[in-house]
């Protein structure tokens, strides 16, 4: 996977980690659209999950990143969107596997859970690992089928 652009969002709980991830991606030459939040003022994570997911849904971006305090609320909100497969990752193994097996298209992380060094390693694996397809495509299709229920 050769990602040249990505979209990212956060709530107040993820602001510092988001800024660290943006700096990391920019240093790699990857263009980043930052949909906010931009200040530490308290806000609602579903609003930012939606801003990122709608631009992954419409194909503007192949992958998105969402950061809140835990990564959990963002992943719950993101996974309510048709066609979005969001994974909350706290380690590099999960980040690699969720691309290989789940074809995850949104990475969620928690600023109150992991530090910036680990988060940037997680991002690197997420954006550079390709979906394996094959038997995993069958399973992803089954998951996508739940969009109708
Ligand atoms: C905000 O305090 C916090 O609840 C939010 O960032 C996130 O962790 C929710 O899942």
C-alpha cells in the first residue's frame, strides 16, 4: 500500500497525540487533512468520527485515523458508518493484523493509553500493510453484510 494522503481527526482527549501523528506523517511526505478538533476545549468525539468516516466512505481517502482518550469511543462511532471497518489498536501486532485480515480502513488510538512513539509505529504498520484477501475477503464480506441489518 502506497498511501500519499490520509485524513485524521480527534477530540480534546486525543489532541496532543494527533498533533504528534500529523508531524510524523508530514515528515514522511504524506499529506494529512486534519478535520479537528484543533483546541483542548471539550468536544464530542462522534462529530469528528463522522467527519473522517464520510470522506473514507466517499473514496476521497483510502484510510483514516481517529484519536480520542481511549480509541474506543471513536471506534464505536466509526463502525456505525456503512463500509467503515475501524480498529482500536494499542500495539503494532494488532495494527498489522487488522490490515492483513480485517481490511480495516480507519485506525483508532487512545492518547491516554499509548505514547507518541508507539502510536507512530502503529500508524506506520497500518498504512504500509496490505489486505491479504482470500479467505479473509469472505469474512470481511460477511461483516459488511451486517450493514443491511
Ligand atoms: C473524553 O473525556 C473521552 O471520553 C474520549 O476522548 C474517549 O476516550 C471516548 O471514548
